[in-house]
C-alpha cells in the first residue's frame, strides 16, 4: 500500500501549513487529468445538456426518489421570515405545516421583515469577511508565510452583530456571547423569543 508521502507529498494529511502552501495552477481548466493507478478523467463541466448520459442518469434518479420539482406545492405562499420548529419524525409534518395546521412552535420576526440579502450581509458575510480582512491587514497582505498568517487569524477580535468575537487560543474555536431566551407571547408578534440574560465569552467545548 502506498504511503501518504507517496500519494500527496506529505506524511501528515492534516498538516495545515502544507495544505495552505499548495497553489492551484489549473483554475481555468474545465477538464483535468489526474494520475492514478487506474485511468480516470475528472471534469468540472456541468453545463446542462453538455453530457447527455449524465442528464439521463439525473432524470432517471428523479423519478425514483423524492423530487423537489413535483413533490412540493410551489404555488403555496409562505412567509420566509417566519420559522416553525416541529418534530421532524412526526408523520407528514411538512405537509401539515404547509397546510396551516398548528404543529410545533411558530417563531415570528421582530418588527419589519429583513430582506434575505441584507440578513446574509449583516449576520453571515460580515463576521467571516472581517476575520480575513483584519488578518490580511495584520500581515500587510503577505500570505507567503502560512504560520504567520494563521497566527494573525487567531488574533482577530472585534464586535460582531452577535457580540464580542474572538478565537480560543487553545482550540481555535470561536468565542461568542450566549443569549438566554424565553418564549413569550407578544400581542403583535404572537409567540416570540425574548432575551432574558447574556453570558459573555462562551468558548465552544469542542476540540
């Protein structure tokens, strides 16, 4: 059996510095040949209709499993800002929720509706982008030294929409506040979550 060194050029498959040092010289290739014990060609060309056999296989699979195009009532008007938390093991739970049956707990948005793009920019893209930008600023844009760049990422800290953001030096997991919420009934919003306490600087126990 071939060793990791022979297959990928390093003995430790999880060597982060070695992984970050690998550069992609084939970013514009649609088809790329990879050396293997068995002959194979990998292609990233998924243009619809370009590969008839793959299209036929896909269409055949759709008829023998759950099909999102035909099995969901797409004409049903839904509020994309509201969330229903229900038991996924309950019989026909999705159909019952869509039909308006009182299943599980309905969580309504606070105040006006927030557009999906704005919500994504405000609560998802911003923290991730801030980490990269701050780390790049710390190394003055020089990412040739992976160890230095990783250290810069680990040192990033700022105030995010969820509160103070930083990394745990021991586990590299994110440290963020945890909000204790209580389910209350609001005269305008119905049942909603109300923050009753905040625990600052909670580290993820995962290693």
